[in-house]
C-alpha cells in the first residue's frame, strides 16, 4: 500500500510508541498518569506560587531530573537492585548520621546535606532503601514471616525512621516507617498481630507523648481542636479548611482563590497546595486530582501483581502503596482529617527532593515489571 | 532458616499476596471515600460558612465617617460646624531612614524632643505599611513649615480629619454641648459597627441629645487585603469587584437659640456666675440659655490633657456645671405672683384690701417674728402693690392664710419641683416642698413658720433658672405653656426645613381672667412707677415695650438683722439675685429668668441683664417695632 489510511497511521504510531516504551522498559498507562499529574501540578503551582515562572521552571527541572532517574532505574534488574539494597541502606544510614552531626540547619531542623551545588536530604534515600532492604531480607524467607524475621525487619525500619524523627522530621519518618510497614503487611503479617501492634501503638502514643517535641505536641493538640489557637498553631488548619470549603463544587477559578492568592493560606505552594486545588478548582478539581492518584496507585499495584518474584512484588507493592499513603496523609491533613505532619502532596507540592525520589521509585517499579520474565524462580 | 520447618510455598505466597492486595484496595477505597466525604462536607455542606469566612479574610471594611450635622441658630447662623484638622502621618516602609527622619522633624520643631522615644515605639509597633500619626493638631504656621520642607520627608505626609468647630467659641456652650473622643463608657451605649470610623461623639447639650440625628450614617469602602492586612489591588490574576457605600451626612439641626439674644445674655452676665434662660412663651423655644462661667468646647474636640481637664473639673466656679438646668436655688420673691394667684384662686384674699407693711410679721399663735427683707417698709399696700414693690409682710400673711397644702397643690401645675422636659438631658427638678414631702424626705413634721417662709420663696423651695423661665412663660401666656426646646427643626439637604412641632403642656386651670390681670398688673408695676415705683423700675427706665417682671433675692446664708451690711459680706455668702420677666405684656414674645449667683439684690444685679436680653430680642431692626402697649386693653398702663 502506498497510501496510508488515517486509522492505520494511528495504529502504526501507537505500535511504534509501544515498541519504544517497551524498549525503554516503561509502562505506558503509568507514564501517562504521571505525566497528567505532573502537568496538573504545574498548572496549580503556577497559581499557588503567585504566578511565579521561576518556581514552575525549577519544578520542571526537578521533574526532568526525576524522569532521568526513572529512565535509568527502569533498566535495573531485580537482581541488581537486590544486591544494591544493603549498600544503599548502609550509605543512607551513614549519611543520616552525618546530617545529625554536621547537618546544615534548615527550617530549624537538621535535614539537609550541602553538596556544594545542591542540597540534598539523605532521608529521601531511606524512602527507597528501607523497603528495598526489607524486601531483600524477606525475599528468600517463607511468608508470612516468623517472629525473628519480623524483629529484624522492624530494626531495618526503625533505625532510619528514628534517625529522621529526631532531626526532627516527623512526616518523612512516618513515610519511611509506612513504606516498611506496608511491605511487611503485604508479606503476610498476621492480622491479629497488626491489631495487637495497633493497640501497642496506641499505648506507645500515650507513653510517647512525653518524648515529643513541643511543636509536635502542639500539632496534635491543634489537630484535635484548631480553634484553641486560631492565630498560632491552628492557623494552618483553619485557613486550609476555609480555602477548601469556600471553593465549593466548581471553585473560584484559576488564580482567583482569595485564600491562596492573598496569602491567608500558609505553605500554599508546598504542603498545603491541595487546598489551593480545592479553592480554585473546587470539588471537581479535587476529585480529578484524586482520580489521577487512584489511577496511578491502581496501575502501580497491577504492575506489582504481575511480577513473579517475592523481592519484586514486595518492593513494588510497597512503592505503590506508600505513594497512596503520601496522598492520603497530605489530603487528610489539609482537609482536617489527620494531624498536620510535613508530608508534601506527591508530584504536586513544590520543592524538596521528593519529586526525584518518587519518580525514581516509579522507575524501579516499572523496571521490576519489565524484568519480570527474566527472573527464574 | 530451617527448610524443614518452613518451606517457601510459592502457591501459598501467591494467594497471600492476592488477599493482601485485595485488602489493601478495600482499605484504600474506605480511606478515599472518607476523604471524599470530608471534602463534600467542607465544599458542599458547609460551603456557605466557609465562603463567609474567606470573605471576612480578604475584605476589610474601611469606614468613611459621615460628616456631622451642623447646628444653626434660629436665623440660620452657624453655631457648630466641621472643619479639617491637620496631622502629620508617617509610613515606615516608605521612610528611607527612620531615625534621621525623626531627627529632622525635631529640628523643624514639629516633634517634641521628649516624645521621640514614644513616637518611635508607636511607629515600630505598627505594621510597616500603616500610616501612623506622629503629630496631631498642627497649627497653620507648622503646616506651612512642613509644606516648605515636604520634599525632604519621603514617607511623611499631612493628613486631614474632620473635627468640630464652634464659630462663636464659648457662646451657648451649655446649650450646644460639645464633642469629644468616644470613651469606653460611650462604647457600651452605641452601636459600635455604626461608629466604626467615627472619632468624636456628642457630650451634653444638643450635641449629646441629638447625637443620633447629628451623627449620620458612616459609609464604607471594601478593601481587598492580604494575610498581612496590606491593601492590595489584585487577587492573583484578577481584580475582584468591591463594594462601597457613601456616607450619609448627619442632619443639620435648627436650634431655637437666637444668636443676638444669647450674646446679650452672655455679655449681661459678664464675669458673674449665673444663668440666663429666655423662652418664647408661644411655643417653648429656648431663645437663650446661658450658664456662666462656661468653657471652650473646642478643647474637648481636640482632646484635653489631664491637667487641663482637672483644672476645669476642680475649678471652684464649676465651669462645667450647667447652672441653667442643674443649678437649684431658692426662688426668692419671684414666687410672689404665683402665691398671689393661689390666694385669689382660693378666694382667701381681697385684692383691693390694703395691708400695712410694717417690716415685721407676727405669726398668729406663735412667738415667731418674720422680718421684711432688704427692701424696707412699704406702708399700706394692696395685692398689686405688694407684688410690684415686693412686700414680704403681705405675702407672709397671705401664705399663712392659704396654707401650705393649697399652695403646694396650686404651684405643682406650674412645674415647680418637676422637670420641664427640655430636649437636652441633665435637668434637675428642684424641690416643691409640702408637709407630705418633708415627712417623706426629712421625716419631720411641717412647721407653720415654714409656710410663712414659702410665701417669699425661702426655705425648702428650690428652683432652676430654666424652671423659672418656664414659669415666666406660663405667666405670660396666662397658664398656657409649652415644653421648652432647643431644637425646632431639621434642615434637609435641599435647604428646606422640616419643623418639629412644639409640645403643649396641659394648661393651668381654675384661674379667672380677672385674677390673671391683677397679678400681671402687679408684675408690670414692678418694672414701672405707677403710682409708686416697683422694685425693678430703675433698670427698666425708658423701656420701649411693656414689661412684666418680678425681682427675687435668694438667701444663701441667714444673717441676723444687725449684720445686714450687704456689700461687706464675703462675696460667696451674698444672696443670689433673681429676676423673671416677659414682654411685650400685651402679646408676649419672650419670657426671661436671670440668676446671678451671689449677685445680691435681684433688682440691681439681675434685672438689668434681663432688660439687655429682651432689648436684644425685641428691639432688633429686623423685628417689627413693638406694638403700642396702650392699645392693649385689660392691662395696667405705664
């Protein structure tokens, strides 16, 4: 045939795209989901940052960096990753210790490692290193794990989580712990034990109250009753609920949210950007955002289910579910469902190295999926 | 790991993963639904509530104070208006070097060096974009000095605000009242929202009584503000629609005050302590209301220092005290026309019968002696002469004959012991004594001697100058009277005047026309010499209209006969001088009461002031010449 019909041209384009994607070990639907989410994020960020082109460009740079990490990691085989796990973990813990000792003070907390050109949060490494090491440890052991394994995995989780918590960065510590805990849950942790742990956790929360920093206690207290301190610690929660609530179903329009644009909403382009979506795009905008997240999570879980070795499956599921935890904690804290902990809205909030870590995680996940047949079991 | 104990079962593991993944999806679904539920609650259920909160966040109401209504005299002359006051304001973020700027303002003598620290602290305590007043009440000279150097003071500028201005200064201050800064106590009585942006509120007098009308309605601008409170033009990419409402100016009040009459009263009293009240008997209009000493109302509008206020409040002469409304004094002989009417109406006196006024009165069945006052012996007098020449002995006997119960009952309708109901607040009722009153308040029986004293207005009887002006007006109108008032109408923005109708009191009944004639003839006799000169004949010599009047002397301190050397008494122990009058007799247009504290004799101290006031009102070029008094029938001729 000399002339192509439109349909066959489309089909050919699609098939050549599919070939390209598979050559790059990428998953089309997940990539599209991430792309749309990033685009949506940039649109919101432009408004939330007070129409700052610089902010948008910087975020684009970070996205590019993350995409590069993602592209590179898709080629990492499960075996390579498994072998890398202990070393990455060790390096991460070491860096955390370095931060503790010499870390630069940023926002009153020691979180950053200044590498001259850019600053970097070692805790970000642990978001991936913890589930990797846990998966590495559990992959050749019978599941559900026995007591001994559980204790060891608990150690793997709580050493870095503890180090991050004393920085103090409760949000990241919670996410690190969540990534490990979700992995253990997926590995078949007895539900009875989960219940017991929850009860113990509640007890520990009461006991641990004494070990919390004042500002952490305050956050919990103001979460329970924000009106007690409307201009102090409760201000964030009150203002973000006003932003979301006043947005209504259809929102006030892009770049027209008074709470966000007139700076009543604190941290509007970072931790509280979810409220900007709610204010300017309304319930519809938030449902669209949640739909995108749910699609990404579902696709990730589906990809994880397709892998056929324990290491891949545990790691992939942990990455997918931790992503959801991110979303839920951020959306929950902004809308007043959970206490305010510093968790960004993944791929939408401005700043931090989390964009790179998240995209790297999805790179690993896609790599695990595309290498699934290469693994003999 | 011992493979014999635990073998890795891949089929089992696969099933476990599937179960757990399914479980995870269930949990995710529940959590997402919870989240959506929360969002629906916030964005749909409580949407209106949060819209209101967000609106309250971003929009600030900037009040535009309404301009206060003017107060005019009855001829349209300005008694109170508004004028701009200038103050120096500074915006910190626009000032290049705050310390240097303050130093140069001191060098220009616009800031007192002693206030530098206070001013700096005030500036620093406010937000950097707030305009902070650093100096209030600039004089014209200071404005000029600043204007010349203005270009050197970036971020400093003159600001104006409206303040109250009284073109005649202290004139009629006790009638007009004054305005001053809203106090904490005021805040409890006003609608705070309505007063946002208002700095001054009426105190005393018309300014206070008509505060609602004068205040008007403040307008507002909606201002878009950001979280720091800074006014901004845009909200993100948009400039939202903002509302505003113009202020509605207060109503201009037309007062009953007649400038020339008021001025005559003020001038007449001069430096004496005392009060003058003039009323138009035909409608209750208060033509003049003077209380001396007065004070400068402008001082209150601009703000008094503590010491300035203390010196006013602690002044022995009580300049803040409104004597016209609140000063209570024995009426002295001004009561005699009313006692005479009481005797005539109760038919206990033959007006033509002459009594011998020997200068002393023996109370029957008693050893008490009542001496004539300071006017000496009068010889044989009938009722008319007794009033005209103010014979105490005649009225000692008359009062004793009528009896206190009948006197009190007769006097009450005249308004003795009761509020006149004037339209400004603070009025005192005085005291109309009676046996029942004495028993109630002093728990003592009434003595017959007290009835004798009441006949010449001494003892427990206490009246205010306003009350006596009201009584004079009642006498002028033969029992008809109106509630005294200081505001007669409201001037609309188009210049038209909506009058406030006068309120008529129930008339005094039971007094025959012949009795009124007799008593009024007596009062007219007091200001003339027919056939014998009355007590106030001197001051009214050559008067161009017919006047009826009555002098009075209220004892401050009982002096024995041997000490009766008036001029040597310490000034504050001297008697108070009274004079009440109305004119023209045939068609009265003005009724006056004059009180001169410690003025001594009513005829010499008070009557000349009353004449000045009546001259000012009745003999003005623009008022029609007084009709020929001889034409009026039923009244005694000159």
